[in-house]
C-alpha cells in the first residue's frame, strides 16, 4: 500500500554534520518525491526527476543543456509557452531557435545542439517518427528530447525509440484528476540527469510532497483511465466527422504511425467549428463538457486554443475525453452541436 506523504522540510541531521545522499533538506530531496520518481522512471524506462510543473521540467532541460551560441530546434505547432520561452529568455541568452512542423519536413540537424519533439503535438495532434528523427539528429551530433505529455509513458516510451531525454507535464493524463501541478524529466544519461538535478536544486522548482503523493496515488488508475478516454476518443472523432457543424477532425488513432509508436491512443480530438461564437454556444449547451485549458482529466473538457495565442482558427477546439460513459458523452455532444448549429 502507498505510504502517506512525508511533509518535513528539514530532517534530523547527524550531530557531526550532513552526509551526502541522506535526506537533509526538502528542496534537495524528499522520500515521497523519490517514490513518485521511481514509479514514473519505471514506466519511462529511465531515471526520473519530478518538477513543480511541466514547464519547469522543460525549462530545466533547456537551461541545463543550452549555452550561448547553441541552436535549439522546436516544433512550430507544439506547446506555445515553449516557443514563448525560447523567443524571450533563450534569445537573450544567445541561443538561436529554429522551428519545424512536427510532421516535417525538418531542416538539417547540422549545428543543432538539442532537438525538442512533441508527439502527438499540442494542440493539432500531428505526429513524428521518434526513432527516425533521433537517428538523423544523433548522426549530426544533436541531442533529442521528447515531450511525452499527451501520450503518457504508459502509451509511448521515447527513450526506447532513441530519445536522450523525456519531459512531460504530469498535470495532465498521468495524474489525471485536475487537482495538482506536476512535471518530470527522465533520461538514461547520468550527465543529463545530474545537470537537471543541480538546476532543480538551485532553482527550487520542486513539487510539494502532497502533490507527489496525489500523483503517485492517481497512477494506480492510469491504465483504466487511458483506455476509457481512448475508446471515447475514437467514438467522438467518428461522431464529429458525421456532424455537419464540425470540420477538420483530427484523432491520432487514424495514423499508422500512432498505431506503431503508441500502445494506447490518447483521448484527445481536435476539430473546428465555424466561429468562436459557435464554440461558446456548444459549450453552454453541453451538460458534460467543461471549458478548461488543460486535458487528460476525469471530466471531458474543451479548449478554444486561439484565445491563448496558438496559430489556429478562432473556432479550433482541442477536446479531451474524460472517463464518462461513452454513450452518455456522445448523446451530450450531439445535442450541444445541434444547439450551436442554430446560430
């Protein structure tokens, strides 16, 4: 059974002084955090470090690896805050950023220090062959990181496919209850692990013991949640394709690459309605779908991504299936779309 969280900030020290490797202060180490890191690391297939958020994990990787004069390649259709961080902080530090669409084509990797992939991409759900890009990037001397937030390590294991490091937001489907923030990085490189650990200790972006305990507790239902979300995702995508109001429906399960690269297809679907007003009407009419800017939780949610700065049409919706009964969800979506269509 899962032990309770350890909340201590300071620990009892040896009267003769601190011994490295033994708990001394909560920012540097914590037993509850280690328990979570061990569980995530086992799923990812590497050593894991937990962070206060997914963005904290990504920035820790970037600032640990990149130096002035380096080049970073990031997805042009990935998480917008990463692009914002690159355009502001990394640019001031002398790091050059090159953008490429997740599905390609990719420019030459020559001279690139780090390639950051996100697959399925957020919010458009495009995919990239991790193994293929990793081989090409490594041949040019670049490191490869993969944002595994959307898939989770139960579905996709980038380290086995050739990535050097995985970063992710555990806030989303991994913890899956929409009640805490968490991020992590996982790698089989002792050098990368040590660099990110030092950055975390000095920067202080550690998750609380209670958040770590919540996440570890929630991982016990991860497989059950993902399977229900995936089943609903397939059904919702089919419903949307058949409804006259929805257009440009995307679901990762339609891709042969997803079937090869992932064990479970995430329950995320993207689609477009004619306008922002249609999205608002759809959300007001729904009894089950929450308007929320996150995904992977127990409750189905929808996010109109244009409002946050993503390069998508005003009526673009990222839809996250929860764990509701699939037939209930389909019935609710049908009546909500029918209502929005009356505008």
